[in-house]
């Protein structure tokens, strides 16, 4: 089966990591991953061919621009042309779209023409699925947003795949008008990487030069565009720890932290601290750690649940997504939430000391099988190209 997967990471990288886990479970198929965000060195499975559209990225206000500074309106025509030609050339059996139409609404400029042409028979027929995370952000005009999303889903899509455990959070909590969606809504469970075996943890600690009695703290900030205050405070707090020489810290800033702030963190880092932008072996570092300090993005939280280590999370408060996810995890005792007042070196040092003394977390009773279940659903419902597909399975 030939599968076209569309995923645009213009702010963070969690979307790309989530899609990568789904790709791993579709190893028997011919996959083309369509990206077009800032270049990030994320290793993909060998069976995945990456197709890059001209780069678009977002500034802090959400405005899109190219990597050479041009506004998005100058980039859309080329992206649309390249995406259309790819679709015609690959003639996929399945088209999996990450987040749209529930998010990434700016990308309707290139997706709506493709979906319309496929629906009207001007492009090859296929199954079309929307892949969406657990929590949606607020919209300035909720009623207009709801009408547009429902119309798009019902006209063009065959199913909505929700990567969440409904026992923890349901999509209707952030998209309240589900009744008008006439296609299947399928909860796949959370998409999470497999846990690291204990033997691998011990080996990696030795590889990292950790000895018995050493504590390892992994501090991370997702893509890096909004976590600098947290990382800066972690370094200041580390200097106040009672057992500082035996407490090692690895800071992952994220690929999108600007160079000036990266240099500031490296300057502030003591001899027990290592500062890195990004690492392909991040999950190995997390599995080897005694404490995680991080934001509360989807991918980060799933890594925490599989690693089962004490965790302090500072949710990005620009919208409801991370605060709501962090609150649900904290209610179940799986993470501890940092408030604004905790971004004080002395307060954070005290929180770190307490967390480092805590035992490993028990296995969280939450469904983390979303990657496998997504793959099996696609395989079961996309075995042949169906003319005029869309609007039901």
C-alpha cells in the first residue's frame, strides 16, 4: 500500500516525532512523508521517503514566512504546484493529514485544492484520514471554526483519528460540537515510543560516565521557541543544590532556540552541565535520568510516561493545550507542575531536591498504543483505492 503523510512542523517538533512513531508501525508499506518546516535532523525509518516542500516557519505571533524571509503568500503557489504533482505521481492509496482541518488552518491554502481535486476526481482516489492530538487550542471565533471543521471533515475525510486515551481526556472537551461530525471518530490511544529496557538504561549511564550515587537531571524545552526561561532557571538552581558535584545536568534547548540565548546558556553552565540543541539519542538520556524538567507538550509527556521517572513540568501558557495536559497528568500523580513562582532559582532548587529523592514512578495506567492502533486501522480500511471516497467508511 502506498501512503502519503502530510506533517508540517512550523513551531515545534512534537508533530514530527508523533508521525515518526506511526511510520515505524507502517513498515510494510511505501511511505512518503511530506514536510516543509525548518530543517531538523530527525532520523526517519528506512522505508520512509521524505518529500520537502519549500520551507515555511512561524514567528512568535504565528505569522508564516520562508527561510529567506519572504511572506508565505509568495511561497504558496510553488508549494501547491509541487504537492499537486507529487499526489498525481504517487497516486496514494491513503492520505494521512496531521492536524488539519482542526489545526494548521493557514495550510488550507495548499490542502483544500488537493482535497477538492481528489473529491471531484481530478486527482487519484484514496482514503483520507485526519490525525489529531488530544487537546486543541482556543479559537478567536469558535462557532465559525466549528462550522468550517465539520464541513471539511464531512466532505473530504473518511475518519478522524484521535491520538488520546478517552479515559484521560476526550476531544469534545476542546471541540465541544462533535455531534455534527458524520465520519468515524476513532480513539487510537496516545502515540508514544516503546519503553527503554532496564539493561539499556544501565549501559547508557555507564556510557555517560555516571557512577553509583550520581544523579542525572535532563532539562528540555521541546522545539526551543518558548522554554528559555525554564532552562535559564534550571542552571541557576543547579548552583544552589546541596549535592551539586554529584548532580549532573544535560540541557536540550531544542533546535529552534536562537543562537544568542544558546550562547547565554552555555556561558552559565558549570562543569557538571552539558548544553545541547538536539540529540537523536534524547530518549536514552531520559531513560537514564533520575529527574526530568521540561515543558508539557504532547511528545514530551509521552516520553515521560514511558520513562517513568519523577518529572517537573512547566506548561507553555500561551494557550490551553499544555496547561490542560499537565493538569490531567498531575491529577493522577504522574508529574508535578511548576507555577510561575517556581521559576525562581531557590524555589526550583528545593523542588528539584524533593523530586530527586522520590522513587521511580509506577507504570501509568494509560493507553500508549496509539502508533500500533493507528497503523492497524489504516491497513484495515485502506486496502484498495475507492473512487469518490470521503464522508464515511
